[in-house]
C-alpha cells in the first residue's frame, strides 16, 4: 500500500473487498464490531438499510459481493473514511467540483 499525499491514510491497491477488510483490521475491528457500529447508525439516522450483518460483511470482503450505497456509507462512517474513497475502490470516480452550466443538464437526458 502506498501513502497518499493528503491525509496520510494508506491507499489500497487490492480488490475492493480486500481493501475493506484491511481497513477494518487496521482499526482492530471484528465483523461483529462493525455490525454493532452499524446498528448504532441505524438508530442514530433511523435508517435500517445501514445495518451490516457479519455474514454480509464477510461476503463483501471475501466473495466479491457489491455493497449497496447504504452499506458503503455505513462502512465509510465506521472506518473513518470518505464515501468518495470507498466508491473509488469500486472504480467510481469523484464528482467533478467545477460548476456546470444548468442548461447543459438537458444534454444528459
């Protein structure tokens, strides 16, 4: 793993599930710890979709199961990472920061 210039967190070059497992292990968290933390998010935001069962996290880490956006958000929150960083693991580029002309949105339809 190489260090990013900003933030000092390691950038993972493995497949996404292995990166997520590495992030979890670096924090000393078990699958059950992540489940418990996800339940706190469920309660805090009143959003059941944030729940991550240990078996589901195992599938995401080891079996190449693609997490939904709610689980990815929960993992970012629990691991202290940005959602953009976790999306990038799956090949989703960051949203451009430049302002767009609202009239150009018509061309996207």
